[in-house]
């Protein structure tokens, strides 16, 4: 069963690499993986980790979430809306990487609040995020507020 997903992933990666007009060696170098390992992924012989998929997606300039679905890391039916939303946020050139990560954290928070768990629980945010793992969650319950329109903690409001 996993071989089918991995094979589908390999065919898709090969197609994306060719569309980008990159050789196997060029993509391997850009993604920071070995040429033989990437070749095995394309031939459906290896199932790469989410981290490797993220590196390859970045090198190909495509959505990592798309590769996660093809690799079977994300469930395509259940998570399609989430994947599309996350992909649009990550692809927005007007946002900084930090802004993208904070926006994704807020999105995850709202989905959890509404009873929709993020795909794969603990791994749902990790693979698709570049530097968000050590980012502070955006929601605050300590009364300080993040918008700057409330008084600072040491000041008193009149």
C-alpha cells in the first residue's frame, strides 16, 4: 500500500523536476540530499521523511503540503481544505516567513477551537513550517494583548 503512494510521489517529483528543467543531480544538490537517495525516491523505492520532502519542495519551489499528501503523510480527503489554506498562506510573497508562521499558528488554533484537529497532531505543524517550532503561540490569555492597543503590564489605565 505505501509503495503505491511512494511510487505516485516519485512520478510526481520526476515530473516537477523536469518541469523545472533540473537534472536529478541539480535537484539533489539544491535540496541537500544525495543523488542516489533522490533517485530511489523518484523510482518509488524509498519513502522520504517530511523533512526531506520539505527540502525537495523548497528546491522545486512547490508546496510541501502537496508532497505530504502524495507521500501519504496527510490525508487528501480529510485535509484538503487545510492543505489548500496552508499552501496559500505559505505561497504569499507579501508576507515574511515569521508572519506566515504566526498566521498558520492562529489558523491551527481556530481549527482546534472549532473541533477540527490538525492532521497528524504533533507532526501537523512541524513538517510544513520552516522556523515555527520555536515560535511563541500567538494567543495570549495574560491580558497583555499583542495588538498594542492595551496598556502595558506596568502601566495602569485611568
